[in-house]
C-alpha cells in the first residue's frame, strides 16, 4: 500500500529480468519499499536481478514464474501475487 508520504511499498515487475525495469525499481524511493515481485521466465538474469535488488536494500524480493504468451494463466498469476499482499505499482 502506498504509505502516508505517497511512497510505494510494493512493486510488481512483469519482465523482471529487464535492465530497464531493474533500473526503474532502483530509482524508486527505497526508504519505504518493502516488497518487489520480479515476474518472468525462469532464467539466470531473473535471479541476478533479484540478487541485485536484495543487495540494494529491498527487504523482500520475490521471483515469480510468468509467461506473457500464456494468457490463460494470467488471471491465476495475478490472483496469486495479490493474495500475498497489495501491489502499489506495476511495471511492464
């Protein structure tokens, strides 16, 4: 949930191994950022992005399997992500 200061606390990144997406998350105010979900096809690049964000001070970085071409799985995926907590920002 966006806090009283208007800063996001949680972010979902679809295409989580993207360098642009990672740079965008790193540019967010991290003082209150608590959870980042990096979604994408399982790959070393996705794991590397999670490690980098964790090392940058994001308390919880989750990696979630997501295939944008498998549209029949999108609803279940989104429900699962939101079942684990609110998402303030979605980066595509």
